[in-house]
């Protein structure tokens, strides 16, 4: 090995995604890989001080040292709180069972 590792950095939106394949020095941290990818310049809404990072779907700390062929994922903030979404679905299901008029919640 020549001191370089091959990685991929990914950022996905609802209808689009960007994938950057990079060769970085061995010992590169997840946060640094995102910076090197240039994705932040394309999507200025990415705030690395707030954004969660993962490797193959598992949350990692920004200072996690990457290994060859890792896939670094930049996660967007949730648009809806999962607990709130479940509560609304449960209320709607209860209303359907009780015969109450259906209320449609669009998001």
C-alpha cells in the first residue's frame, strides 16, 4: 500500500445524491474526508459541526479513522420527529377504527 486508501463520501437528498470517490492518506478521519470531498461547497446547508456521519449506515464520530473502501455518509437532519409521526399515525388509525371522519395530514 502506498499510504493512500480509497473511500467514498455520499450525501443524499430526497430526489438526488452525490457520490465522491477519493483517495486519501491512511489515517484520515471521517470529518476530514467530507471536507476533502468538496460536497460542502455544493450543499452549503451541510454544517459539519451539526451533521451526523456514518460508515455503511452506522453512526460514527467525526474523528473516526477511516479504513480502505469505507463509505462515509453525511446524514441530513430529520424533517419530522419519528415519535411525533408514530403518534399521528396511531391517532389516525384509531379514528379509522372508531368510524370517525378521516383527517388527512399532508406533509
